[in-house]
C-alpha cells in the first residue's frame, strides 16, 4: 500500500527518461572516461555543461539531484582537505612541517571535488531517470556479446531483476511485520544494543520465512509456465534507438571529443 | 472505550510524486460494545483507518512539535479529532504503549507474524512487552494467561503449548496468532480480514470465535472485510469506505436495503440481499435483516407458514 519508492527512480516524463537505457549506460561510461581524461578546468567545464543540460532536460528537481551528493559528502570533503594540506606547489601561503597550503594545492583540490561531484551526480541521474527493470534490460542487451563465450547473460539479468523486484516486496513485508509486532507491544527504539538486537528477532524470523515462501512460489510459478531460460524467448519491451538517442549519442561523442581536444591543446593549465 | 474520529485525513508519501490520499475527511464514531464492520474495496482506506486506532499510523499533528499556523486569507481547515477512549491521538505526548495494550490489532494473515520457538512463548510475547516496568509477571501468571487465551481461541493448551508454531496446521496457526493478540485482554479488538484465505467452514469458525470473544473478552470488536456475507451476518453496524471517504454508516439491515446503490459503487452485496432484489423484481417484497436464517424464516412465512 504505502509502496516505498524503490531506489531513486523519479517518475516524470522527460527527454532523458525516454532515452534508451543502453544509451544511458554507455553515456555514463563515456562520461566517466571524459571526466578522467579532462586534466584542466576547461575540460571539466565541458563535462559540467553537458551534465547541467542533461539535468535540465530530465525534469528531476535540482535539489533532488544535489541530494545525491549527500551520501558521499564526507568522502569529498575528506579528500579535499587532504589534497589542500599535502599538495605542494610554488605559491605557498602557509607551511608547517609537511603540511602546506599552496595555490596549486587549493586549485587541485577544487578540481578533484568537481570531478567527484560530477561523477556522483551523473550516475545518480541515471537511476533517477531509469527504472530498475529497464536498467537490467539495458545491461542484458549490452552484455549480449558475452553469450559467445557461453556466459549466461540472460540468467544473470533475470537474477538481477528478481532481486530488484523483491526489494520493495520485502520492505513492505518488513513494515507489515513490524506493525504487527508493535501492535503486540514490541519496542524497537529504546534500550541498549543487546536489547535492540533481541528486538529484531520477531521481525527477522517471519521475514526470512516469508522470503523463502515467496521464492518457492515464484520458482513453482516459473516451472508451471515451463520457463526454460534464454532460449527462443521474445521480449515484451523491445529496446529501440530513436531520434532522442541519436541526439544523446551525438552529445556524448561531442563531449568526449571536446575534452580530448582540450587536453591535447591546452596542457598545463592545472 | 468509544472511538471518535472527525475530519481525519491521511496521505501516504506526502509531498512526493508517489503521494496517495488514503483518507479524506473521515468522521466516524464507534460506540463501546459494538460489533462494527468496515467495508470497502482494496485501496479504499479501510486498513489505513484502522491502523490509526492504535497509533501505528500517527495523525500528522501528533508528530509535529509546533502546530502550523494557517496562512492568512486561507480557510482554516477543520480540526482533526481522534479519540480512542481517554486517549487523544492528535497529541504528541499520548502514551501509545498503554493505548496498544487496550486496542488489540490482528493483521491480515496474522499467522505470518509467528516467530517464537514454542506457541506458549509466542502467545506470551505481548504479555511480556506490555508488562509495567518492575512488575514482571511471574511464570505462573503468564502460564495462566496463555492457557486462557489458547482455550478461548479453541486450542488445547496441553497439545500445542510446547509445539513450534510452525508445526501447526493453517487454521491452528491463525488461532494461535489471534491468541497472541488477545492475551492482554484488550478492550477493543480490531481485525483486518480475519477470515481471508480460509475455507467456508474455517470462516464460520473464525466468526464464531469472534462472537465468543465479543461476549466474553473484548467489549468492542471492529472487523475490516470485503466479504459482504461476513458483515451482514455478524455486525451490529458498519461503515462503507470508498476512495478514502465514508459513504455509509448504517446497521446492515438498512445498508443492504440500498442494494442497487452499493452495486453502483462497485461493491458486492450479500447473497441474501441479491435474492431480496431478485424477488422484488418479481413483485415479492421480503422484509428481512439479511442474515441467512432470518431470510429463510421470512420467505417460508411468505410461502404460508413454513412448509
């Protein structure tokens, strides 16, 4: 009933939402490469511009996108401080033993922070705009060449999608069981560590039982429908490239080329 | 304990694109001693409503420290009231533990909440949780309470108490789970689809059990159901929920007079009400209270004093 929104998918209709998941995955890979190829601020500016464009066309609220950074905020700040303190340079503002604050150090750490932020925002934009199901579809399709070396691509994708499908079901179930035990006076909030761990038992056991029961039921249902894996299966949702994907592809290609050119012709800015 | 709700609204995932309005300005009073039925489709808000009754879902105002002041010029929304006996559930400092002891809640498929090693331990779970601090009930007291609870739900203490709850049959598991809720003798017992997934005989047995409980143990019984026959046979009064609102709040006898209107709402009506409607179309009026027994009596009377 109160369906916990799984992951971060943000359900609106937009240009980015309608892109082929395969393109989005490839775009993310290209983006990560571009970020690490860029060695100067101009290159990063190109990457940032492309990302701002993508966010604007995804219709996901900017605040929501920025919230993704919160999870890695500590890491970002930590590396920034380390970089400032340990990166030596020519223009030194302050020095104490091996610690020093220099112009180059500050620039380098700003550069690093931008890199990390772009990386995190871009990958979370993918999960904001792509449902888990179409993401696994995309991964399956991209991994198809591995079938030649007898890698069970379809089975792997199936395992992924079943696992993803079960997350909201089990989280619902957890809520239900917690409520049932709360109604019987269970208390999950107060008490010391031992008490809290003990309080989990009345949730964990019914939850495990229910997971096994559901797995059994699903297995039986698949068996009853003669599910045989990947052989001769057709797809309900066929992935097709459209004009949007062409635009996305061109944008990605332009970005990578631009970053590479900027690296070649503008070396040593940072 | 009397249940009074006024202008109760609830939205899941408020402020997100997944927002669902589950309750919309619900006002309902359930008197002490009633056997109250709550009817409605899935998603009509009936489960959301009953989960308010023991504070599993909190009235939004009871979670905020300071009340939001309404903006000037806007109409002031009517104040939400939710009282269960002496508990005011719109307040932040309500003692929810004490409330939950008084309001027992049996969820759908309660057998899935069993967890302990023995039936006795599982039934005693609530008893131990609700015990006041420093007043741990003795083994003897627990044993007695568990024995009483198992007996009233129709299980044999000697036979099942030391068994694992997972070794019981389906119907026994449900009874054991219900025993685990009523063991603290709540004044109000709320059950969400208590007979779901049982065969007709099992259903009847559960309903009989509820009547026994209503007579001997819990003053007020509230059942949530979409089975019209269950409601028409058992309840003193019932509410019909549709899209988060209370559409009707009547005794079953009056409610099922409105057979056609209920059908228009997409709800089923009890078999007896269907028969009454069919007979009405043929010009025969049967004035019964829609229980099977009464219906048969009245029809036989019409036929001429019982054949």
